[in-house]
C-alpha cells in the first residue's frame, strides 16, 4: 500500500548527508487522544531520540491550526473542528535537525450548534411560551431542555411551557451528537412578569429622621420614579427620605421593566410626627432605707419605654413596679421612649430620689473567753445626717438581760450554753430605724487539758515528723469551735494533727501548741520535743538575675548558709552548675567551719542555669540538696510608629522591634509589651498594637518589654495628635429649577492645634462629581441637573492630611430626564431601533435629531433610514450624532446626544517566511518552510475573530498564527475578520508562496511469517534525488537502496521513514505505513519458592512457560550472570543457594524456530535469627557447660565477657564456629556463680554486620 508523502527539511551540518544522518536526532511523537471534541485538551509526547549524537536542545511543534510551541511535551486544545496535520521539528546541540510530520493525525469533532428563540409575551401570569430550536438537527442529535419551572422536555421544539408565577427563570438547552458524543449547552433567562408596583415602608415616621422606602415591585423592575408628596423625588430603587415637618404625606412610586415594557404605580401614606419629651412622677421622694418608691408615667403617648432608676435596676414598660432603694444616697431617674414610628425622647431628673439611712453598730472588748466571762459592749451606731441623730438604743444581750440606752453595763456569760446572739435596735429623731444582730457573737469555753505527742523523736532535716494532739475538752461542742496553733520554731500549722518537716535548723527543737475553744485559750510547750539531724542545704547567690551583662564571663558568688553538722562529722559538699562545666566538690576538711562552702562560678553565656548544692553528712547518714536558677539574659526595647504625627481619631500603628535571648535550650522569649500612651492609658495588646487618640495634644509613648525571666527594657518616642479641621459651607439659594447654578460660601477653619487648611473637596450628589478648592476665598459653583433633593457635601483637609467630618447643604430641583439606548457602533448596512426610557413629570413628548436635523417625534423611531448611506473610499468609519429632546408637561426640557459610528473594517494580512532559501524565480527551494502571519487589519473596534486559510489544508483562528509548509506547491492565502460589533471583512492573496524540492515515490509491502517478520521496500519515480536514507524504526539505517527486503528480529509495530536528498542539500522525509510483526505466543514464566531464604537454603523452581504456535525446545536458567547446572527439560527444578545478598533468577525459553522469551524473579537472602542461651551450668557434666550458638551464624566474630562490676574478664577475637565462652576467666580460672554481660560483634554468613549484647547467668560453677 502506497504511503502518503510527508516532507521535512533537514539541514546537513556535515559534508555528506549519510554521515550527517548518523549523528542527527530522530524526531517522533505520540498524542492522546487522537480524536476529541472541540475544547478537549490533547497531550503530545515527544519520543525523539538522539541516535548517539548530542542532546536535543530545541522542540518546534506545529499543530496545524496556526499554533506553534517550543516545549518538549505540550498539551494543546483545538478551538475549531477539523482534521489537523501535526509537525515536530527537533534540533540537537550541534544544530542537526530532524522532523516528524503526521498527516491528518488529529481529528477534532465539532460541538453541536446550540440556539433557541422564545415566543410569547405578557405582563401577567400564568404565561405560556413556546421555544423554537435553532440548534444543529438530524437523526443523530438529541435535545434536553430545563425551563427553570420544574418542567423538562426532550422535544426538539417545545411549544407550550407555562409559568404560573413571576420571576426570572433560567432556560437551558443541551444538544448531544450521539455519533461523536460531543455536547453543546446554552443557558438563557426568561423574565416572567405579573407586573405590579409595590412599596414597603413604615406608616409613621419622625421629623428629621430618615425613612427607608423599599421597592416591592415585581421582579425585573429596572426603573423607578419616587415622589415624596412634593417634598422631593428619587430615581433610586430603595431611597431614604427625611421629612422636616409633621403631617400626613402620600408617597407615590412609578416602577417599570424597560425590557418587557411592563409598568405599574403604587401609593403609600405615611404620618410624620414630632419627637417626644417623656414625663413622670414618683412618691416618696425622700425616705429612709429600705424605701419603696412608686413611679407614674405621665407622657400619654404609646411607645416603648425604658426606665433607669439609679439603683442598678432598669425596666422596659410604661409604668414600672415599685422600686426598692436599700442604701442612703441621691438617685437620678431617666425615662426614654421610642414610638412605633421611630420618634424618640428622653428625660432625666437628677438627684430625684433621696434616701437618708442610719446604721446600727456595736463592738465588745472581749467577745470570747473562759468560763465565767465578762463582756463590755460599746455602741458604734452612726447617722449620715447630723440633723437627724439617733435618740434610742434597745439592747438584747442573749443572756436573758436587756438594756435601753447608749452605754450598757458589763454582762457576764457562762460556759452553758456558751454561744450568745447580741441584738441592737437604734431609732433616729425622724423615726428611721436599723437593727443589727450578730449571731454567736459572745462565746464562752473551758479546756480540761492541752497535750500532744511526737513521732519520731529523732529525724533528718526535711523529713516528715508527725504531731498528735492530746487536748481534752469535756464541754459538749462542735469540732469547728476549736482551733489549734502549732509553733515549730521554723513554721506553724493550724491542723489538729499536723505533719511537719524541719528545714531551718538542727539539734533539739521546742514545739508549742495553743488551743482556742470559743475564745478560751490554753497552751503547752515541750522543750527539745524533737532532735533534727544535719545537714540542711542552704545557699544564697549574689544575684539570680543578670540582665544585659557588659561582658562575659559573668561571675556570681555563692554564699554557703548550709548547716553541715557537728564539727567532728564527716561531710562533703558538691556544687552542680547546670552549664555543662565540671562540678565543684568541697571535702570535709574545708567544710569544718561556718560558710566554708562559699564559692563562685563564672557563666560564659546567656541562658538559665539550675545550680544545685548537695550535702552528704556521712556521720548522721543524712543528705540534703537545694536548687536555685540563675538567669543571664539579654533584652532590648525597640519600636517604631506609623508616623510621628497623627490626626485625632485616626489609627496610630505601633511596630515592635524588641529582642531577647532566644537560643535553645533555655530561651528567654519576650512575654509582655506595655505601651504607655502618654495620656494615662496603657495598651497591653501584644507587640504590635494600634491606638486611636481622641484628644489633640503632644504625647510621649513609652514601651516597656519584659521577658520570661523578668528582665525589662524601655524605649520612648513622641507623637503629636492633631485636631481636625472644622468645615462650614453655606448657600444663599437652595431651591431652583434644573439646570440650577448654585454658588457656595466656604467658612471652614482650623481649631486647637490643627494644622493650616490645605484644600476642600465638595461633592455634589446629583452627578457624584466633586470639586477641589485650595482656599476658603475660592468660589464653589455647581450646576445641578435632575429632579429631586440633592446635597453638596464638603470635607476639609489640612496640610498634614487630617480630614474633617462632612458638612452638608441640601439643594432641591426639578427636571425631566432624557434617556435612550442605541448601539454606539453599527455595521453598514444595518437596522436598529431606539429604546426610549426617558422619565419626568406628566406625559412626555419627544423630538429626535440626526446631525441637528429633526427626523422624528415618536417615542421609539427607526433610525436606520437616516444613517449616512455611503462611506468614502478607504474610510473604515463615519460618525453621526443622534439626539433626543424630552419635554415634560411643564415645558421643562432635557437633551441627550449620542455619537454613533458606522463601521466597515478592512482585512489586511501580512506574512514572512523562514527555514528555506528563496531562488531567483521567487520559489523557495525546499520544504519545510515556516510561515509567520500577522493581522494588520483596520477596524474602529477590537477585532474579535479571525479565519486564516493557508492554502496547504491548514487553517487557524488565531490573530497572529504560524504555519509549517511540508509539501511542494503554489498556495493562496485567505483571511476573514470580525470586530467586536459584529462587522466583518475578508480578502484573498493568490499564489502568495511557492515551494520546490526533490521528488519520489517510496512505499513498503509486508512479507514473511516467522518470529521476526519482514517487508519489501521500494523507491520509484525519483527526480532530483542524490541520496536515500531508510530509517527502519528499530535503530537500523539502510543507505541508497531502491528495492530491498528487511526482516525484523523482534515482534512489534515499526514505522519506517525515508529521507531523499538532492545535491543542494534539500531533504524530504516520507513516513511509511507501519509494519507489524506478530508475537507467536511464546511466554516464559516460573515461580520460585521460597523467595526469602537463608544462605544454603534450597529453592524450588516451577516452570510455567507457555506457547501458542511453536513448542518450546530449550530452557536456560541463570542466577545473575551464572548458568545453573540443572535439567534442561522444563520440569520442576531445585538448587541450594550459597549466595549472600539478593540475587535474580532468570529463565530463557526458546522454541523450535529459535524464538526466545525470558522471565526473572528477585530472591532476597535474609539472616537467621540469632539464638544465645541466658543460663549455663559449667559443672563438668557435659550438659550446658559452655555458652555456644545454636548453629553457625557468623563468618567471623569477637566476644567480650564482663562481670557485674563491669570488668572485662574474657575475650575472643576472629572466631568461627559456635563457641562463645566456657565460664572461665582469660587465664583459665572458673568464674563464680552470678550474672555476666556478653558483647558479640561480627559479620553474619549473609554479610550483615551484627552488634549483640545481653546477660548470661552462671549456676553451679566448678
């Protein structure tokens, strides 16, 4: 079968193309998928090879649609359907070039065209519409509709789709080509109107407060006209309006859907009320505590009332319940109200409620004591008002006695019942009373005996000593009536039976117990109650915190305050420094004296060091230790501010740059950042806070940082807070007709420490424009256009940039609004209708003008007839002015003019070629020829689509495409463009390029039917051919043959390429149809068991090889590169492995025709589990007399045996076999019974190094 010719230019870098080809790379590639729908990404993979030459350095892909890329393995998405030829050109480091061209390689299937029209219109529901399908059609197309209303359809043209409620519905049509599987989808919306204008707003409002009006019209409304009962107008959808006088107002809304032409009107009545001043009364206004006060709301208007009574209580409601005032003082009462219409008011009566209280009080000289007990009471009652003194005292002493008067006589109390309540009632001159009762205030007790015991009597310091209370109290009582106080000389306790550790002194210690029963106290002291043995560790460093030392090392003195013991005692002391340096040991001789353990230590770096003092008193048998942490740290305070000056109420940002010692293992991170803002306030919000100054002035900000060990550092920076400008804007005339020119007066000023004023921005709400002035004397003028209430808003700025609050002046004007829509650019010829959306008061009339000539007076005229009919030659556009004058019922006018352009684009292609030589005849001598194309077209709008046809079958929709020409011939160029407005133009360039080169017909015919099949190859009808190179696809090249047969050694599919060259160096490559060599079914296979073995294990091999056509003749087994000397008949085989490490077993089978196949498996060699006994009995009975391995594990090994003190008693070096140890020392003496430690190091048979150790017990040694 004759192959299609594909051509490619390959430049011969060396003399003689045959030699050059042997050093040239070979281009090839694959793609997946080869057939896809438009928009599907296709992946291209270069399978090019270097053929022993240098590396490939350049890849040039041409996808046949005008796109070229230079990556090695690109992905490409085709945007248009068609069949595309793909070319890959590669270049190696020496400049040698090769290419692969695959004609019609990629098939891109078109997506279905999707489109539909909607028929049916109305402003009410239900609405029934029909859909006309304009999509691709035929037996192989299916359709799926969703209409957004719950209905679906598979019809091509659904006719009756009903919408029962208003709304915007999404309609989606999906078209599927069942032949190709390609899918197209289009989604559009349909507006279903049950059009009604609607207003949502409150029925009442308040003078001076904005009222929010919400459009509640049918969905789709896009134009609104509000009239606030002559007080103002708005075209916003949801305006806010403020009424400045009370009354009843009728608000009207005209809403319209300009797309559907539906419109409606709505009206809403609102009552505007004045704000309120609530009133109330209360009784009584002056009273003693507790006082119940009744409040009465006298406002007389319904609303939401909130009371604040000054006593911490609030109430929401018209009239509150009585309020209780329990403490003396003056209380302010506030009543606030909010009506349903939003009107508010608040009244506060300051110091309205006055509570005057007296207070009963007394004290006793001794409220508790032993039986019998006498108590003297003293009156401590008080009155806050000297004009209202206390005049009566009534006492009840709880012992059956009472007294009337200020100063009662002494009272006597007994142990029975022992607890007495005391009551005093006082009365003031105005009749106010107060009562004080103190329960169990007087207590009487009696203690029989105080005693305790101690265990143990002798103890080391800081060990528990138990104290057992032996106190006897025979009077019936509760346990909580008795309290205990223990004095241990170095501490105290209030437990009944405490446990105490003596930490401060040694020797005999006296202990005291004090018992308190109802104020009756007794005690006992036992001298030498316990004897405490030394030592007690104590020391004081000269400092525990060093911050920012001037230099290292830092020397710290340590004062030994420990109690060592008696002078004859044998004592040692150790200082552990915690910094890795050696400990300091002080012996008994040095310690024979007070503070003789004093020392010092130098620390060489930052960190936290735990210093421990350890004391051993070998005479007493006691030890003690104590630790203290030494911190040496580094800290620096540093911060910046966002500016050294800031406007009042603006945010000042603070940025911390502080640092602290942060190196492990003992970092000292920063833990606290405290910014003192200079105004009495402190910010503790982390390292980078922000702050807002609300008062002008000069402030000094101080940052104090603290790290985790307590080091601090400070830094201060100043800041100036500037006052804001004060804006003042006025206008003499604030009401007028549109257009309305207003002149504003600027009286703004600087206040306080504010900076000089710099400029003023005045914004006008009618058109959202603004004007900037630089002086208060500079006039501000603005012409307001529109209809409604608009605002001029001024903001003043000073030279620093501080911004004032806005000052506003309202301006009221009226005017109709002329609006229409018409395309700004139209194609020629074209037909366009205007859409008039003008608004205004009453019925509007209209006048239409083209270039100042009136052409119509209807609402929506057809302007097509008055568009200029012709354009001058070479001109691509023409402009005319379309004007609309809207006139309202009062004769007010508004004019809108729109410039309209007529477009006629001009398609102009430009191009250039590389990669071939242009001869004197204007023909390029040899393909491939690389063409670069550029769109130089002219258009008034952006060109949005291109259609290039290069004449060689390749097309492109890119703006500036590329194309690789791989065939000879003369070609025509076609370009069509379309701009953003839909206007288009096209042009054709005839015979724009001609390409020559060598010619010939090459093809192959497959023959043979052996293990490796072959084919016959032919080259005929050669013209201008100097050499032929055949690349057989299996790494073999054949030179200058025109008729030969080639046999392939291995099955597979082979693609042969043929390169013909002329004597000018032009080369053309042909890719032939592939040759397929079929496998005859020979399949080598086997299993090996096991696949994980120890050295010398036996492996069983089970042959599983198969064939289809020709029987297997021989089986060859290999381990690595060595042939196994085993049977060659395919039966199951066994062999013993003596290899170390992993190895591969390979089986090669050969059939009767000599065809071969092979299969391999990996075998893993593993080490045996090492087993060593843990007990030996060297008693000479021949059983378990020595420590030995259970089998031979090692190539060689070393043995070390240690006794329980870690002394080496026996060694073996470079041993083989199983012997480890015979329970003798190195000199042959038997060891004693006990536990010994062995250490074995060696190399196992499989080559694995082993380091093993453990314990072995010797029992029954000789």
